[in-house]
């Protein structure tokens, strides 16, 4: 497949034209309008400081159906101990800054360059990007952030300063989104720890079909109200969504 170069026009080539590695196009900018258009079409930016803006739509796509979240025995113990207070949107900038820090398993650097951070902060100020944070007292111990459009949550990155902090935040988010009848959490590309937590690979065609059905569904403003507390449960007893049955 060819690699497309974006112009100033606010448009993307169809996601199914991506190369075998998932790369679809290059260039453009990270303005809010373009980012939202990208997510609505199953496309996301991912690049490093040494690269131009790269846009991706991989096949297969890793997703987590909220009803399918898996809680290990050790994680259940952590949740029972109530080690963390899980809150929404109280420290978005602190969360994304923590996610941008190089990790021991990725010493080469981060894809969350300053341009990306600024773009997602703008989306947060518009009520489109959100953080889910795990706190220990006044200390931010871990968390995650992502983009929410309709009843799909596009997970972007997680971090933990305390073991299991981001996992508890993800469990709390998945259970909350299941109760709100969200269809999926987009995890983008495959990783071992997300597979162990119940994520699964689906075809790009199925991903785009679910997205088309969910991206315009209404969601109450109260869901993402800053300061809301989420309460993870050890044994979620949720029935699979209709899309989960179809996989």
C-alpha cells in the first residue's frame, strides 16, 4: 500500500488503506479538529521527536471490552486493601507528564513529545480527553489518560509510581464504562500486560464497525465530572455486551 501525505485539508485516507505495519499517512498537524477526525475514523498519531507526524490504523487492533476486564488474584488483594483512591480529571496535566517519562523497559525515550502533550491538554480543556488517577493521600501514584468519543474510550497511555496503581485505575474505568454501556476501550497495539487483563485482538474491519455504531452515542456530562471517585470491585459480574458476543 502507498504511504499518504496529508495536506492542509481536514481529511484522512480510509483506514483500510494502511500498510501492513499499520502506518497510513504522514504529515498534517495535531490541531483538535484533526485529532478528533482521526479518532472517529480509527486512526491515531504515534511518532517520536526524530520523526514527522505519523498516523496509524493497525490490523489487528487491540481492544478491551469493558465487561471482559480480568482481575488477577494479586490485583484483587490490592483492591480489597483499598490502597488507592481513584478519581477522574483532577490532575490531567500531571498524568500525561508522568506517562511521558522514559521507562526502564523503554530506555530509548518516549513517543509523548511536547507537541503531543500540548495537543491532548487542549482536548482535555475541550472535555474530550480525560485522566483516571490512582491517589495515595496527596500523592499521584499512577493512572491513565485517553480520549472519549461517544461510547468508545481510546486509551493512550498508563503509568505507575506504585505497583498496580495503573491497573487498579484501569479496572475502575472498565467497570464504570461497562455500567454506562460503553462498547470498547481501544488499546491500539498489542501488549502482554493488557492481554493478561482481558484485552483481545480483533480485525480492523470489526473495530471500525463497532466504532461506527458507538462514536456518536450520547454520554451524560456527569461521567467525566472532575473529582468523581470510581470504586473498583474485585469480582465484576458483568454480562458481555452485544459486541462481545459477536467476537
